[in-house]
C-alpha cells in the first residue's frame, strides 16, 4: 500500500556537486548544489538551479561561468560546509582547505583541485522558475584525474568514490549492478 503525499521533490538520489565561481579580481566561492543535471548530449550541456538570494547566484549571473566539481566521499564535510555557510561571510576555499585552480576554458571561475572531475561551464540561458533560477550551461571542457582511468584509458568513476544527496543525507554511491544495454546483450 502507498500513501499519497503533496507534490514535492523526491526525485532521489541526486548528484551532489560543489560549484565554484568567481569574478575577475575577487575571492572565488563554492556553493553546494543537489539541483543539477544533464540536459543535452550534443552540444554537451547541464543545468544548475540556484536560489536568487544565494551569494553565488549573483556571481554566476555577472560572470556567466562556473565549474561543476564532482564530490568524493572524503570531501563530504567540506561539501556540507559549502552548502550551509555563505560566501558573503566566509572564504570557503580557506575554511575547507580546498584549492582553487585555473581551468583552460574559463576566464574567472576556478576548479576545485581536490575534486576528481571538473566540468567547465558557460551560461547560455537563465530560466526563472520560482524559488530557483536554472542556469543552462554549455560544458566547454572537462578535467579528469588520471587516477580514474583504467589500463585502457577508460574512465572508471567507481574509483572516484562519489557521493549523492538523498532526502537530507549524503550517501556513498554503491556497486555496479549493470551497464548500458546489458539487458539486451547476447550472452557469449
């Protein structure tokens, strides 16, 4: 038997990411987001949704760029701090011990060096949705830690030990249960 609940966001788990942003000559900031996702394969695009009152909203609006940094379990505490503290009051890079590093395709927004995957993004469109504005962005470049590559050079994200967000909790991603197309693949 199921209960009927009022409408709400229970599409869980979601990726939890740290988004880094900056304006030229100013201290970079990090915002933790779980409202993010892939929106297009060609051109490669993603979305992030940010409340208008958040410090990073104005930075991203003015600069037109940001970096989505995937979060390994060892950075869960830093990730949480970047989601509950405001960059108006705190230099989050200094507070977490994380390091801002420049990326090849953006002018101001840095990547987080300690994150194993960094997606460099340029805002293409902003949709005002209500509590959040959705920034639709083109992925201009991706930086990947070589430790995530297998012997054939293929990406193995299981090695990244990434976390997800579900109903107020951070969860470590689990074991592989299949791969794309395995349900119809012929056995050998």
